[in-house]
C-alpha cells in the first residue's frame, strides 16, 4: 500500500510537469515565459534547459533550479514564478527526464552534478545560487562538492546526503518501481515523445530505480568542506528523517552557540534550517510561495520575514 502511494505521488507530480503539453493553450499567461530555451550538447546528452530573465545583466547571481526524480522543468513552474521577478532563473531536465532523452550512459548523482556544471559553463554563468528538490537536491550537493567555484549559495529541499537519511520505507517503496507501474502515466507519455521504444523506457526506469535505491554517500568531512552557505529545508512529515536534516544543518555550520547564549545573532549564519509543519515530501513541492519568503532572504544574507500565514 505504501509503495503504491509513493508511485501515485510521483505520477501526480508528473501531471503538473506535462499538463502544458497535453492541454489547450490557456487564455491567460500561466506565469513567466522563458527568454531562452532549447537543447545543448552536454556530456553526451542533448540537454533541455530554460532561462528566465537575462543572464549577466545583474549583479545578483542567477538561481539554478534542479527538479526531483521523474520530474521536469515544467514541474518547477511555480518555483520559477516565485523567484523570476527578482533574479534570473535557470532550470533543466536531467538525463531521461522531460525533454532530455536517456542514453546508454550510466546514471549517478556525480554525473548529474557534472551535467549541471557543464550547463552553467555553456551558458557562461560564472557563479549561481543552486536549489534542488529531492533527487535534485542531491545533485545540487554534488555540484557544490565537485565544482565549488560555480556555486554561490546552496538550498537543499527535501534531500539527503546519504542513503540512511531516508526512512527505510522510502527505499523499500522505490524498490517496487517498474515500467508497468508507470504505464499510462504522464511520465511514460513524456518519455515516449522522444523515445518510442518500450524497452528504452523499461531501461530508464530500472536505471532510475538503481540510482535512487543506492542514493549517494557523501561523508561528514565532505559536507563540512562545502564552501557555499547552505539552507536545509524539509517537512515534518517528509521522507527525509528530521535528525538527518538537523545533522546536515550542523555539518554546514549551523547552530550558533554564541546566539544561543546571548539570545541574539551577531553575524550572518553559515547555514539555515527550515522545517515546515504538517508537510510531506510531496506536499513541500507545492509550497513555493511560502518558501520563497525564506529562501530569498537567505540568498541575500538578510533576516527572514515571517510568512503572512503565520
């Protein structure tokens, strides 16, 4: 039952990702439109990307958004809309996701991090703020580890740095994924628009299953070594263990003992931690408006403003 609920959640999120391709044109604009989009040759892929705003026109670093497993650029539209008014935004489809076709190339968080780095360089972006959701958060960590000069600030949204950061039930549910489970889903439909072979889709799902079951294994020392200031965000009903999120926060320099003693912050924190109440792993993906009010001050080294709903 739990496994089925996880898959249903993935498919439900995919509906948002592909609705624009299967529905009639809306009568009114649905958020900002990309100023640039298309495919670039990146590490053996024809990688699809979108840019909102003009790169290089502002002193503010652009924001690179990295979607989660099975999700595409279209799934990040609410996040683009939340941030694009204040900064340029870049979003892309990872290998086998959305408009980026899969290849025989092995999947790994490290490789996806290298893809993100190659994309930034291809777009002539010297330094970006990076925010990744779920699998995309793991990719963001690898980007910060492997290409530190490219990452200004880092936001980890419902992501882990090690496999043991997930509740065991999450890993068990991922083990039940198969092409049959996704039959008739928007994820399958999007994949088959660029690759019709059913065996290719089966191979893609198997690779994704292996990627997410094995996850990654970033050491505590590597986490401490990341140079970018970091914000860790999870829900209190997330698939990510709360103790893991707190550990990540502390490894990134969070927990100001002087502030604890005096009751006041005297310097900009190296790390920030957000735990949203009554919020699941899938639910947090719909909280763009609430989280923008916390993420933007972090990106600007400013004190956060309480969301209006609090």
